[in-house]
């Protein structure tokens, strides 16, 4: 089974059981309730509350689906393909904190996908328009270093090193600017 669902109503107990079994997990879902989470600019995200028959699985999962706008899907299809590939293939081999992927599938044209991921509650997704704190930027640089160190990134070592150095310099400037601003406010 490599099926995807378009709408949360397709995330039935039967479909979820089949998807989890296809991915090698021994869980049979007996009941599912869902609620939309996040703003869903390019895709839609739902928190699934699950009950099981027999072997207990995770009580909640996050389901990520393609966006509701059919026209937008073809424009963001490469992003969908990258996300499914990241969670289902790359993330398990990285030494960084990512949600476990319980199931991932995408259509051949990359316009529809389904990911079932660990629910990382109470963590919250970042909002790009709001920027981030220096601590969050530092965590990003550490994550970038971990991904680079995994040896799975494409490109030459020299190019990766230049990108890493550029990120480190940007973080340093951001930290300095924040400290200067804080000192001015103290005066």
C-alpha cells in the first residue's frame, strides 16, 4: 500500500490501520478523531486522537496532507516531494530531533501526499514572518551542522563549509545586534 488521502475524512480507522501495517507497524486503529492544527499555507495538518484494538500505538499522531487549493498543489509539488523524502528517508539517519515518521506516501506527480508523524506537542511550529530569537537561531545552526556532518548533504565539503561559515557569521551579527540593543535599552 502506498496510498494517500486528500481530506481528513479519508483518515479513517481502516485507512490508518492499513497504512500503519504497510509501514511495518502492528497497530490496528479502532477509532480516530481529528482536529486541524496550524495555518496550512501550503498543506494541511491535523492532530489525530487514536484508539487501538490489541497492541497500543501512539495516542496521537500528526497527519500532514497536501493543501486544499488544487491549483497551488502543482506549484508546491517539489516541496511536497522534499518533505516526504526528508521524513521518510533522510531524518531517520540524522542525529537531530525530528518527529518519527510512521507512514509517508506521495503520488507520482507529487501533488498529493500523506505523512503520519509523531505529535511533538507542546512544541509549536515557528512563524517565519515573526522571525526567531537568538536561541532559536543558534539551535538552527546546530541542526544545520548536524545535517552537514551526516555526510548526506549534496555538494562539496568546501561549499558546505562556506554555507556553515556564512550562517555562523549571521548568527554572530544577530547576537551582537541584540546585545547592543539590550545595552541601549538599559541606559
